[in-house]
């Protein structure tokens, strides 16, 4: 009996040990499940709109003044803008001692280049005094429906001739250059400054009521354009674009808003590179200088090959490549509006995606995710998919001095060769913040991810 009890005890211990060992193996299996993996396709689409005007804006603050106001004798408005060969400048600015007269060039505007040479100096000879055709004219400096004497905005009698034309009525006006002076200065690297100075004196106007008057000028608008007639068409009825408010009451806001809708930067994207990685950021570190592995060539000149090759040999990068051929194209090339780049890769739970593609109308800007890249699986281990544009940012590589976007002479479409711009005084990679205007990411590009079956 004692022996049997010992045998039974040993048997029970063996069974328990075997059971515990089995449970341990099962627990290990539960704690280390098979790793999730998926095949992804990324599609990057250039959605930039095509705009009528390259640049536009409102000027309303005299040089040296603390805020907006009219332009009195000896004072000036100044605006700085970018432009390229083939583009022209137009502007409109009210002669305040009138009902609806304004200064500006004709529908062709003022050419900014002679061939490839920037035009500078006094361009007042190209400025005319226009009748907007919106309100009946009265004697300048006397009329009761002119800004200094009217009871409110837009109070005058409608003009029997509603066409825009050079002023030609029964009244006498001073010469244009006795009222306004227009000067262009070229700042270099695609940038200009327009200076509009009030050239009148205290006796430029000699009204029939006696005495003399200066000719104040009101805030106005400017526009950089290639096609003719951005503000009005000579001999045609005045457009419903805000010109009336500017010409009658010196209010440029309506016309400025109308121009803004038609103004913007259209840019290709360049071939780019991507990396699938488990940790870190292989392409750049925010706040640090470029590591010299090929980001400079990609961000300045749209040359992605060096970076793509380096990424393929980098620790913690499990997949890398270059995307360079637009979908449906026969070979590599830039990504024009309406077209897409696409690339496919495999990844496992814990992997992240990073990429970079150049904004071509810049010196060294590129689109990419944040510094950590984009997690390809959610917290539940499920592969992500859908529109990920909200995760895309516009970065400054810090390798070249920025110039006016779309006009800079050291940008790819205008530079004499790769890597020719001045070095950036801040050599760190950072989100773009240089004072120039760039399209919102969501207005320039979309990025979508799909999971392949």
C-alpha cells in the first residue's frame, strides 16, 4: 500500500509538471502571437490649382506710417513682389478729389523684364488717369459726391457711359506726373519693389471755387500677371470685381479679395524617396542640420537617387526606394497638377513610413511626414489606410537661402545649374516659416494609403 501511494504521488507530480510545462508553452504562444504584416500602396497626387495671377495684394499704409491711411503729398506706398520674365505689373489707385477716377497702366500692364533683364526706374510715363464709368463726374476738388464732401459711400449719380476709359470730360486735370510718380526697383533674385509716391503739391488742383488743393491718393491694389486686362478692359463696362469701390471711395478691399481668389502658386513636385523603418527618422532630424545623405539634392534640385540609395543601406530601414515616374507616364519626370506618383511596399506591425518630395517652385522645400514618420499599424495592430494628407507637412531643408516662391532665380525652373544658391543662414531642417506665402499642404498635395489584397 505504501509503495502504491508513492507511485501514485510520483505519477501525480509528473502529470502536474507536464501540465505546467504545457501551460507555459501555451502562454508563450499567447504572449508572442504571429506578427501582423501587410502590403501597402501609397499614392501622392499633385492637386495644385492653376491660377490666373501670380501675385496680388492691397497696399494701404504709407511708408513710415503706423497704420493704413491716404497718401498725402511727398509720401509713398511701397509693395514688394516676385516676378519672372514674361510677367507684367498692373495697379489701381484712386485720385481722391474725383468721383471715380483712378491711376494705373493700360490692360497690358507694365512689363517687368526686357527679355531676361529686369526693368527698373521711373515708369510713370506708363501710368494713365482712368474713368471707371461708375459715377457721373463732377469738377475735381469741388464735386459734392467726391469722398471729402459726400454724405456716404456710393452716393453719386450713375455715369451715362459705364465703360472704363481714359478720362475725357469737360473738366481740366493736372498732368499725371504732377499727381503721382511710379518707380520700380529690382532687389535681385526675382524680387521687385514698386513705389507709388504722391507727387502733388498744395496747389496742384486749381478749382473754380478759388485757392489750390493737393491731390490725395487712396489705398489700392496691385497684380502680377501674364494675360492682359487683369483689372478691367478698356472700352468695356466696368467689371463687378470691386473696382467701383476702389475708384469711387478709395476702398480696395473688394477688388483685393477678388484678385486673391485668382492668385496663387502652381508648382510641380519632384521625384522623391521613401523609407519603411522601425525606429528613428532616417531622412532628417527636426532642428538639426542635414546629415549629408542626399536630402540636399532632393530638396534643392529634385534629385532623389542619392537619398534613396543611402536609405536602402541604413540600419532599421526594412524597405526603401525612389518614386520618379508619374502614374501612366512612360518614364521618370516631375509631377504636374492632376498627376500622381505611386509606390508599393510590405511592412509589419511596428513599422513606420517616411518620405520626401520637393516643392519645385522653391529653393529647398519638401513635403514629408513629421519627424517620427507615420505609424503603419494602429494600436490594435491593424494596418492603416485612407487619406493621410493631414499628416503631411512642408519642411525647409536648411541647405539653401529661400527666395520668392515661384520667382527665385536659384530655384530649379530658373537656376543655371544644380546647387547654385546661397547657403541658408539657418542650416537646420524645420517646418517652413520664412515670411513668404506658400499654398496650404491640403491645397497642394494629397497622400492616400491602400492595403493590397
